[in-house]
């Protein structure tokens, strides 16, 4: 399975106990999880600097995730711009239901990516 860095747009600062946000670019936080052979090795919660932007939030978040060397984004929705930019950065996309616990969302991602 190897190593994966997964990013999930989230509602707050609860890490694995948080929920997947309804939006990608304007989510309050982004939870970044490092997985090694399917096991959680690190969890970081980042404030989303683009959360309050009226326009262009998605591309800013994609840039942040690319800089963090994220391999997979797990989200409930992705706009066409963000989706294309993720593809350009070779970041895999996994769509899940909004409000899903992050701990469940990363299991879905790990199963789909590997």
C-alpha cells in the first residue's frame, strides 16, 4: 500500500473525529493525514486561508495541497476548476458524502486509491 498523504476539507479542528465539509475551497479547515500501509501516522489540521474568499478559493487550496505534497483529496464536491487543477498536479480525487466522519473517509480513499 505504501505511503499516502490525504487531505480532507473539514468543518472544524477535530482531526479524525471531524466531518467532511460540504464544500472544498471554502471549508473552514483542511485535515491532512499521513497514512503508511493503511495506518494513520500523522494528523494535522490547517486553517483554510481561502475560506472567506468570494471567488478563486478552490485554486488556492489546490496550490496549498500541492505544496504539501498531498497525494489524494477526499471531498464531498469539487468544482470544475479545482478538479482540473488537482488532475494537473496528479492529485487523486475521491468523492464521499458530506458530513462523513474523516476517519471513515480516509478508509474509503485508501481502498479506492490502492
